[in-house]
C-alpha cells in the first residue's frame, strides 16, 4: 500500500477514534452544553473529510474499490462544518459520532488489514 494512502487511512481511523473517545460516557445533553467537546469533535470531522478528499483525489481507484466507505458523505459533512459553522446541527453530529464513526473505524481497520 502506498505510504500516503496508508497515512490518510490512519488519519481517518484516528480522527474517528478520538471523536468516539471524546463523547464516551457523556449524554447528548452534556454534549450540547460542552463547547470544548463540540469543537474537538467537529475538528475531527473536518480531518475525516480532508483525509477522504485526499484519498478520492489521489487514489480514486482505491475509493472506487471500497464503496463500503462513504467517501462522499464524509466529505459532505466536512463541507457543512467548514462552510456553515455558525449553524451546525449538533444532533446530526452526535448521531454521526455515535452511529457512523464506529462503523467507519471497523471499515478502515478491515481495509488496512486486507491491503498489502
């Protein structure tokens, strides 16, 4: 596997893992009241989007070969955060961290283990 591709995949995995850890043990109500955690999580979602964009740009054949990873949705979330920062929907962000990021981590781990 290309070194840069591996780095982007590890960035995906790390940003997802960090976001999950940031909200571990807190409720959605706590998350709504915790600006620091909100900003940490949203920054990780931006990192996820950047890594996904780099993979699609520099390794399009890899992205096509792994449709189980929602490349476009990851980039879309990043774009919404960056361009609509003052009107973020924290319920969507919470749901993403709770439901989607664990699945993304499993997908990336699987890819990393299966690629030479």
